[in-house]
């Protein structure tokens, strides 16, 4: 399961288990913040901590995704993943896109999101482009060797089937320190409780979207500061 998103999905599944008495296991990276692992255990999830990357490779035999898929082979188990299922971008096409279109009163001109599973940018971007052909969709990714939870570098993006670069108008790369620096500014100067992947998405959007009259930019902030790994 993907690091930050895995913890969030795992929490949702753990909350669902109570009324139905399901057993939930969440294989995940031990680099995920301790607070999230503690919350998962608090809700009754069997947390399996692995020495894995923040965005694990689906093909890594010792990784979290491989462990989850191995468990799925049991007839009484199922595995939740977001790197391949069409429901991921479809959910954003049906919900996130319409919400942005409505709340901006149809004035949004640029949409930016970090590239992780790529469900958000792909699904939301498709909807907004159907509403406005001139819409600019921007995918933001970290540099190689990053430690930003929930997002993937260009090499790591080969691991998700939902990466659709031909559907994005621009892509921007953001260095590790720039993402964490803007994350810190958002918290301290604007009182926006944003995590490093949010700082990365905003930094990338500001690189390519000019501050000009008529431009209405929407940037997805998917994480809070609790998603920041120990550095």
C-alpha cells in the first residue's frame, strides 16, 4: 500500500471493521509517522511495519504492496489498492472535479496536484477539461531521492497504471528542500496545516502558473502536517 494514502485508507477500513467484525491488516512503511501508525492500532488494525519506501514499488517482493497481495491469495481475504483501479480517477471525476467547478463558479483556469497514484490529477483534470477546453492541468512531482510521503518521482511513476502524462498540460519538478520549506511557511505564516506533499504541489504550481489577471488556480492539499516523516 502507498505510504501516506495507505495509512488513510487503512484507517477508513479499520473504522469500517467494527460493525462488521472484519479483521484488518495494514502492511505499510515504517517511515510513516508514528502518530498514524498509533491511530491505526487504536482503531483495531493489525499494523505490519516493513522496511519499505514511502511510495513502495508494486513489484518489490519484500515491500508492503507485495505483502498485501500475498495475503489476498487467501479466499477469505481481499486487498485494497489505488495504483491500478479505475475507481480511483473515476471517484475524482465524479466528486472532486464537480466540487472545484462549482465552488469557483466555473472560473477555475488552472488545476494542480501532486503525482502519487495519479488518480486525483487524472480524474479531476478530465472533468475540468470537459467543462473548459482551455483548462490547464499541472502534475507536480518530487525530485529523485526525495522523502516526501505519498508522491512519486518520474522513475517511481512507472509503478502506477494511472499516470497519464499526455492528459496533463504541464509537469513540474520540486526539490525536497523546497517542498518542506513551503510546507513550513504554510503552517507558520498562513496557519494552514499542510504537509510536505501539499507544499510540493503548491511550489510546482507557482513555478508554471503566472500571477496574472484572470488566472484562477486550484491546488490540491492532500495532507496535514502530521504526515511529515521524521527528518
